């Protein structure tokens, strides 16, 4: 096993359908599971704020702000932004490729880090999001709202969830077995 971890992965994918479909992802984001990293279940007020805020998140940008972010990223003006279309998602709902449709150019951006960098001044928390444009009477976008889940790659052990499990008295092996199914924990060294 190659153990990986994530700041807050949005957790508990097993109870949902394939998150590669936009509608399934939207349901998972808007109807969050009863997961250890769900901030409504975090009782400790000293819980790190940067982890508390990423279970589910929402951020909105005016169209001209996004045009600026994307133009800066692309190194050229894109013109008027029309649409942001996720074209490829992985099983945990993370966008792997996004299409940017604009008046002067269309862009394809690949890779989670690149997508996060291109759509925000400081980077989006993760690529596990869906986008809703707010349109004027003619159907032209005025702003875009991103509704997302988690912080990071969405795989392996969720730091926020593991922290909360530990606060509630879970042992290290209970925590590991929660995140890494079908594992056997054994001592491999001599005292």
C-alpha cells in the first residue's frame, strides 16, 4: 500500500454514485455526508480553522475578475468569458481537465494544480467543484459561483477527519482502517 493523505478530502465517497458525472457531484456537494471531516460534527473549537472551512466551500467571482485570473494564467487576454466547462473528472469528482470558452480564445487547462491556479487569484481549494453562472436577461454571464468540497487531492487519509476521530477517542489503527480499507496493521521491526 502507498499511503497518501489529504488536508480535507470531502470524505465518504463510498455512499455515492460515480462522481465523474456532474449531477452526482452536485448532489454530493450540496447534500454532504455524515463524515468525520464535516464541520458540523467537529466539536473542538481549537480545530484548525484552515481545515474547518474546506469540507464544503463556496466562492463567487465577477466575470471580469475571472477573465483577469485566466488571462494572467494564460499569458494573453481571453476576451469575454462565456463558460467554464469541466470536461474530465476522476472517480472522486476532481476535475482533471476544464474548457474555458471566451470571445477571443478557448483554452483547455489540464491538471488539478493548474486548474486551481487559473480560476482564482490565490488558487481554489480543490478541483472538486461545480460552477454556476449568474446570467443577465440576454443569457450573458455576470458572475460565476464555484461550489466545492475538500482541500487537496481527495485521496487517502483526510487530515481533518483523522484529527476529529482522534479527538473522539479513536485509536491510530481505527483511524487507519477507516481510511485504508482491507489493511492489516503489523509490527515490522524488533524492539
